[in-house]
C-alpha cells in the first residue's frame, strides 16, 4: 500500500526494517541523514545538493565535481579561485560573458519552434531555461546585491520549488515565446551586474548576504554562484535543443 507524506516535519525520524522500494523523495531535506545497512541498488539521485556526501568514507561530491570538470572544462574556467579578489572576479565574469555570447548565437540560429519545444515530460524548453536565467540574475543583482525595490521582471521563469512563494509574486506574469524580447530583458539586467562588478572592491565582495541568499553567504559567493548557475542552465538548454531536434527527426 503506497502512502504520501507531504508538508511534514519528520526531522530525526528513525526508519528501521522498512521497505522503501520505488520510493520518491522530492523537495526533501536530508542534511545530516545517515544510512546504514541499506540496499541502494539502482538508486538515482538528481538535482540535489550533495556537498559533503560521503559513502564508505569517500567524499563522493569531490569525485563527481572532478568528473564534471573533466566533461566540461568551462566549469574550471568559470571558477573564481579567490571570491574576494576583484580582478579574479572580473576575469571570471568576463569569461562568462563570452560563454553567454556563444549561447546567444546558438539560440538565434535555432528555429523558434525548437526553442519552445519541450523535449520530455517535466523538462523545460530551451527558452524556459533562458527565462529562468533572466529571473536568476534579477534576483542576484537587484534583490541580493543591490537590495533595491525594483519590481521583478515579469518575463522570468520560476523553478517549481519557488512557485506560490509570495516573495516572488510577479515573476512570470508576462511570459513570452519571443527570443529577442527575453534576451533584451536579460541584457538590461546584466548591464547592472556589469556596472556593479566594474566598481566592486574586496570590502564589497566580503559583505554578508546570508540573510537573503540561498547559501552563498557573501557578495563574492553570490557572483560565483551566478557563474555556476548560468553555465548549468546554458548546458541544460543546449541539451534541450539537441533532444528536441532528435525527437522531431
């Protein structure tokens, strides 16, 4: 008999001699959890924060990071070695601009129907990834770094875990399938980021942002997070385009 556990606080719960075959854990907090004497055969973990994940005494997160770096060397080029060094921050974000320019070129060379195609159930189209990047930079710049009262860009696209959150009211209220409209909105927000980074100092980079961010903890951490996040969704958008094309053929 299957059961659903939703919106519950089950912290420090003990599961002993329990059959969890085929179980789905979605939007759950497993920080600090311990698993002993368990059958994890064919278990799959996707879209998860695995910082510090250790299996049999081996830091699995470090192994996975190294493998991802091998598969995509751009991850290494977009890594800020000292998040409090203005020149290092500017170097990485300049490289991010080059990656984005290449991404723009691919998007503009793609037929509109492919940009808006969903390659599979619950998978975003390439344009939805771009709209999400608009939302993300809006959040990073205006709400985390500048902390201004600028209204949310209505072209943005929220991830499921933020839908319905009143803090993000207005995001996605005016969706569009027009690529150039979305890119223009992203460029307008990014102009503010570039101006901010051009004048950033070590003191600004060390400023605490932990009261508003999602774990980045400082201005320098937020900017590193933006580089990581942008690359991840650019790659996901590229996969969406490839998969949609394959599906069409």
